[in-house]
C-alpha cells in the first residue's frame, strides 16, 4: 500500500515563489533567459508607480498627523487678564 503524502498548507507567498521559480526555469529552457529591453522598461516604470503610490499614502498620513497636532494646539484655552 502506497503511503499518502500529506500536502503542506501553502501561503500565497509560497505559491508566488513557486510560480516565479517555475517561470524562471521555463524562461531558461526556452532560451529566453534574457528579458527584452521593453520588458525591463515597463518593469522599472511599474516599480516607480508602486513607490509613488506608497509616497501618496505616507504623505496623506503625515498630513493627517500634522493637522491633528494643529487642532490640539488650537483647542487650548488661553487666560485673559481682565482689569
């Protein structure tokens, strides 16, 4: 009787890593180990867009924190001396 293999629970990261590994292997086997320049250009542009997206999120969060600080300081009561 053959033993049943217990399949390990894989995360999405594991699946992605396996897909990338398989893709690289296929690229080498088909002789496309070197990516075309157009691919590299699009990849660089995509990386830049991701970084710009993160920048916009960070800028929005920083602005929210700064506005909260301004509101706190504006809400403080001041003493007025009356004669």
